[in-house]
C-alpha cells in the first residue's frame, strides 16, 4: 500500500528570505538602540506620539516649539529628542518590512491580501485619529486590526509561513501601541517591560521565519530531545529578560550598590518582594527615575541575580550537550561563550556602576542569546527516513 503523497510546500517569493533577514537585522538594531534611548534617560524626550513636539522629525532648538502643548509636559532637550524620534523611525521602517513579509506570505491565501491590507488601513486611519484626540475610535480601529490578523492566522496553516508572518505583523502593531503607552503613561514599568518583551518577541519570530524561509536544517538523530531542551532554555531566558526589563524600568540596577555577589554588604539584605513586584499602580504617575523605596528595588535586583544563575547554569549544560552532538559543536561553543560574556556584562554593570556602553552591550547580549536559541529551535530536524 503506497503512502499518501505529501503536498509540496508552496514556493515563496524568491527574495522572501532576504527581506526576512533584513528585518531580523533591523529588529536587533531597534532593540539595542531602544536600550540606548531608555538607559540614557531619553524615553520621555518626545512627550507626544508619534510626532516629537508636533514635528515629524524633532526640534533642534527649544524656541522652535515654544507654543506646542507638549512643552507643558516636558521641556525640549534636543540632544535627547533625536534619540527617541530616530528610534521611532527605525521601528516604523521595521513595521514596513514586516507588513511586506505578511503580504508576500499570504498572497496565495483566500482573502489573504484583505486581512493584511485591511489591518494596515485600520492602523493608518487610527494614528491621525489618535493625534486629534479621538482616542476611543482610534483604539477600536487598532483592536479591529489585531482581530483581523489573528483570525487570518488561525485560519491558515504555516506551510508557506503565512501564519507566522501574520502573527508577527500583529505583534508589531501591538508593539506600536506599547510604544505609545510608554510615552503617554510616563514610563510605566509594566509597559516598559512589555515593550522590551514585544521587541524581542518580534525579533524571535523574524529569526524563526528567516531560517525556515532559508531552508537549511541542522540534522541530528536526537533532534526531538534537543528541541525540547532548547525550548526550556528559551523559556528560562524569556523569564530572565522580563526580570531584566523590570529591573531597568524600576531603576533597580544599582539597588545593591556596586557590590557583587553581595548586595549592600550582605548576602540577604533587607528587601520587599511584595512591593517590588506590584505590576499595576494606576495611571498619571511619572515613573522616570523610579518611585519604589530601596527594599523593593533590592528585591527586584535579587530576583534578577538569582534567575541569572539559574539561566546561566542551564544554558551552559545545554551548551555541553550540544558540544557532544555531531555537527552541533560550533553551536554549543557559541552558546557557552555567549552566556559567559552575558554573565560577565551583568557583573560589570554592577561593579562599574552601570556605564552606558556596558548596559547597552548587556541588552545586545540578550538579543544574541535569543538568536542562538531560536535558530536552534528553527533548524534542528531529525534525518529523513
């Protein structure tokens, strides 16, 4: 009895993988540059959104926008304003690339173009409505765009990468909303953390898409088990990144002073985990500089340190496992080296009192670790029988 024929994978647009890899690079740049913006205290340098004091670019002199309403929220600091607005522009360009990928991936699907173009049109109308103060209608349109994309993603399979490309576009739209709330809700920690996680989720989805479109699997007889181990590592890394975002958003990086491994002269100093991990504190508070007392910040820092040890230990064991697997030794070496560098950068942040370049490199290290784990998850396959 002959086995049923397997449907061949529909051909992708021939430059699809190139666009996907360009989007991966741009997403990494958006995340790292965003870390630079946040860590240089420029996150509120453009109090309005998506313009900067009413300008598509940014004001170069304070007297250019003296009559703009945003000056009542925060005085113009041109040397910081350009950072925030350039970050928005790069993120916008990334959105265009993700939109292109979704359109290309769904072009052969029934009403595929309708889902993608309809969602894009809804967002395009929502932005000027929001700028005019019609926040209710703008929100309804944004939610409608998300639902349109999610319905399409649920209807379609991923054989031609239609599902993952559509989901990535949905994440990008939600990322834009988080970016807006980051500004309008005055650096609210849960939003800042969510914005970081959204950016890294976008990066992970694009990395997975790019590898699958490139079509270069890593064959291993133990692929299924290795994929499970990589998946666990990815979940642990995601939790640690979330803790890192929470640490940064609450200005808790130096809560222990510049001591490591001790904290404020003790192994277990005074702390307040309950207060440190309250996610929602209402709207209208300016969170720049942080509002928590030191025991709450110490609790956040301790949680980040303890989880770092767990993640580093697990990923090093995973790296050793890969070093013993034929054809995967290079990946194991890279993973082991990267986790050691990342741990070292975390210690340097504390010991050197959070220098900007080290803090930005620490964020870049998280991106590279994520890239390695997602790449393994996307490429590991058992040999064909």
